[in-house]
């Protein structure tokens, strides 16, 4: 089991005797403040990825690619919905609408980048 917070530092009895109470209290307060005030980001899990995006891709290129992918996903969902009926058709077509909405936001972001 992995713990979110690390164990406190281990002091040997000799080292603990050399530390005064005020410095121990200050160190404990600093650790608590760091934990609660700094953005805690858990370590990223290493997983097998099918696609990797190079770090050299700029924001405009990434948004343009996302827009194209959303367009393809919307077209695929729309075509898949044509052969269905009832609840399945409603679910697939709702995916089409969600993809179109996401594409509209990406396209709006691209428009904002072009004006700068």
C-alpha cells in the first residue's frame, strides 16, 4: 500500500536530544504548511501508452490536431447512430453532440490564438 504522505524523518535518540523543542515545532509546522498550502501532485504512474505527443508540439498545433480528431470522432458516432434505434441510438447521438461541443470549444480556442 502506498502512502500519500511520507513518514516523518527518523531521528536517532542522540540527534533528537540535540534538537531543541522550538526547532522541532518549527520543522513540524513547516512540513504541515508545505503539505496543505503547496499543490500536492502525486507521482505520475508509468503506464503503457499507445500514442505519445512530443514535447516540441506547440499549443496551436495541438489544438488543431485535437479539432481534427474531434471532427473524426463526431463523424464516426453519427454514422454509427444511423444504424441503431431506441436508447442505443440516443446514446450514440448524444456522444455526437458532446464531441461537437468539445470541438466548438477547441475551435474557439484556436480563434483566440490566431488574434494574438
